[in-house]
C-alpha cells in the first residue's frame, strides 16, 4: 500500500432477498465486512462507490404475496424499506442501497440481454414444464413443492430442498403440487431463452487462471466447476413478477432473478451517477475503466455465481466492444464462511438466532459490530456465543476503553484539559512511539488483504501495548514529584488515543466519532488514515471531558429482553402486529356441518355443506386424513366467513375452516357450549 496510490473501487455486498429481515449471519457475511472495507478505502483517500440493494423479483416474494393476497410489488417494496432502514441504523455507509425493481435497473437489464443475444450467446429451446390448470399459470421454481428425490423430504421446493440443501428443478420433485392451491400440476410445452455459458468455458478458465488476487480456495472451487463443465442455463421464466424478457417472441416471460439481480452491481452505480450525484459520466468512470477494482463481499455459497456466471455475462456483453465501452471484470471476491448461533443453524421457524432488528433493541450498535467482526468467520465457520459476546465487550473495554478513559480523564483533571508538553523520548517511549508510527500501515495492510478479523485483533493488541506503556511509566506516581514528566507521558498517550479514533472508525464508527470528539477533532471527510503518527495531536490543544466509552454487558438481562421480543412475535406467528381495525375486518363465525362428501381424486379433501344461520355454503377442507366423514357431520365448527371465495378442484370454497395444527395432529375448533350456527366470534 503506497501512500500516493489512488485507486478506484466499486465495492458491493450481496443483495439480500426481499422477503426476510437479515440475521446476524447475513450481516457479517457480506454487509458489515463490505462496510468496513469501504470506510477504510475512503479514509485512505481512494475513490469509492459502495452499492447494494434488495433483490426483489423471483418466486419467493411472489408466492408470499399470493398467499397473503396482496400485490407483489407492494410486499416487495414494504420489505425493501424495512431492510434499508435497518442497514442505515447499522450505519452501513452505502452510496446507493437500491432495489432491483427500479427503472434504471429494469432498463439496464433489458438492454444488456439484447446485447448478449446480439453477440450470439442466447439460444431458444422448447421444453415441458409444470403448469397449474387451476391457477392458470406455469409454475417456476418455488411455485412447485413436492417430495425431494434425494432425501424424501415432503416439503421440498422446486429450486432447492430445505432439508438436504440439494439444488432441484421442479421436474425432479416427486408428487409435485402447486404451492398456491395444492393441485397436481400438468406438463405443458413452453419456450425458454438460454445463456450459452459452455461457449465461454475457455475464456472463463483463462480469466480464473490469470487472476492472481482471488483467494486460493475460491480459485480451486471455480476450476473444479469449470472442469466438470458449466451447463447452459435458462435466463427466462414464465413468471409475471420480474423484469420482462426483451427477446422477440418472449411475451409473458421474465428474466430469471439470478440473472438480473447480479447486474444490479452495475446498474446501482448507474442509478447513483444519474440520480444521486447527478453526474452521469461517473458511471463510465467507474465501471468502464479496466483499472477500476471491483470487489464483491459474499458468502461462500455464492463464489461460483460471482466468479463464473457473472463474469460470463460480462464477457458475453463485452464481445466486440471497444475499450471504454467494456464493463470491467471482477477484481476480487471476499467470501466468508458461515456464522452459526450457539453451534446451531439460524432458523426463523424454530426461533433460533438473532435478527438485526432484534439486536439493536438489546445492545448498542457498536457492541454488535465489534463482536461480529472480532469473530468474523474468515477461514472457518464460527458461532455466535453469548459467553463470547460478553467476553469480547470486556476485551474491548479493558484494552481500549480503559486506556482512552484513563488518558483523557488524567489530562482533564491534572492538566485542565490541555494536551501537555512532550519531552525527550527515553527507550520505553521510543518503543511505544515506534508502534504508534507503524500501526496504521500494519492494520491497513490487513484490511487491504481482507483480513478484517486480524486487523481488529491487532487494534486490540495495540490497546494492550498502550496499557503496558502507561503502567510502566506510572504517571500517577511521577506527577507527585515531576509534573512535566507525567505530562510528557500523557502527550504520548494522546497520540495513541487519536490513532484509536482513526483505526476504529471503519469498524465501530460511532465509538470512533466519540473518541475524536473528545479530542475536539471533527469526523469529516478530511479525516485520513495516514495522519496517525507521534505528532497527530499538538501540545496545547484543548480536549473535552470524557465519558466512559463502554459499559459491562449484563448478558442475562439482555437474553431475557430477547426472549420477550421473540415471545411477543411468536404470539403472532412471527408476523408483524395487526391493528384492532385490521382484526375487525375478519368475519369469524360458528358454522354447522350438514353433510360431508369426499372430493374425487383428492385424498385429503372433503367437500363440506355448511349452514351459517339460514345461509348455506360450500367449503373445501383438507381433513380427510384426520377425520372420518361421519365424525364431522353435525359438528359445529369455526370458519373465516369473509375470505375471498377460491376454486379448489373445480369446487368453489366459500370460506376457510379454522383448526389447530401441531405436526400431523389437526383438530377442528368447536365451541364448548351450545351456540347457534352463524354466531360471531369476537
Ligand atoms: Zn432433500
Ligand atoms: Zn395452483
């Protein structure tokens, strides 16, 4: 790292999918790590554009929206806004955090694929896919569920089995069913557009071999995958929610979400140039300069996609373009292993783990940033442990917090808050001063090499050395006979305090700002990494009265708070709070089952004829495996009466029966006193 070298960076973190709030594992995997790196590059004086956004298309959010009966776009934007706000609270310093459902991206993707097609990397192929005759649409990816062909899991999804993690295609599922209505889909012919990745095989191999920067494990993974041969991949889907495919004859097709979200790395910079800094040249300046370094912070499961599929797309787009028109190829990826929670997997459904919204309600931001980075899963999977969290904050306070507080309090009390004069250095001084002068370079080298965990641990060690220096000089004794000798020690310590203010600012920016404000140094864009040295703080400078930087964590108290937050969510099935007004819209009533018939060719379904007072209705309910028909006949049950009628197996179901479910046990709700049918539940 030479001092005069100004580098252009496009720094990115993986795009979170829009239907879930990230957990701590997602946070450290890409988001927080990229933020440290971006903040560091800015401090170094490099030119940085740091982007990411919400991945908003594809089937998961479309399925959720259909199930909740809300427009998909509305649901996607709602979650995007929640995630965006949380990232701001975590002080992630994006220059643009956008969403793939934005006009710049949509336009960019469509033009991009027309170029790729023009360059000869797209071909068409007809194939059979699953189609739901009831919902009247093709069922891509997660719109199909069924039995996993590998492990037999009953609820495997069309793109992946959640149990054995194997990637699947809808046609591989045994006993496939529509994720919306449960019907068995049929096969229908449809045409799709494919990316000819095999044509790029050799170029991609060269690219990986030539790149001396990417980590060894990532290189090996890519070379293995290339040796196996990369398959052609369908770029289109028969799905309404997505970016309309621009190819001729591809009406009603959209671009597969994997193939467009990744282009967000490019379009987000374009959107930033056009709409945020309002200087459209900035887009070419960053993305079309071969000297720009692009770096992608991702989880280890994303390596192939970023080092093979994404560069493949760029090569296909760049073909026959002149220098200055070509998009620059990936410079590096920084991938992390996985973070576990108390040696278990994060699981929303089992309530295992901490989500980034919950974390901020129970402990200060910088405590989380510190502990996640201090244990960053750089070379192997690591686990968030409560005991370690407590201990990490103690380490932070003992080594750094106390050193800074002791130094500043002493100057405040004994020297009226004025930085005292420096004298001649003795050997003890020289040893510590040498460290002060070199620490910025050393930490910077580690961050530049994506060793963020080592960098942070070295900052803590610097704190340890500070305390060793202070204790060996014992200025609290010195001051009794020689005030200027004590003052000298605190001048030296003040230089180290400044160093902490700069060194910590990529990692724990709120704390760094506090440290610098005690020294009366504004944290503006002028703050520079290379200002750390033995003369950073001048004699005579006035400081502010400091407050302790950190508090001891009461882990039991924090865990209790988290339990309470989770319990209040659990009561609502993990969903958000419903207002009383919203609840009042639900018309829940007692109904009498008058007759029960099996639905032909459907093992699980009954057709129920019910009475709501005088009104007669038909209901389709999946109870045939749990109840015999005559067990249900004459029973009073509870139904949601104002649910939009739905056709199931050709039968119009006018309402929904309510039942308690626990695994395989299903129990219909029934009033425990004599009450007429049609009575309202409130
Ligand atoms: Zn499986
Ligand atoms: Zn269906």
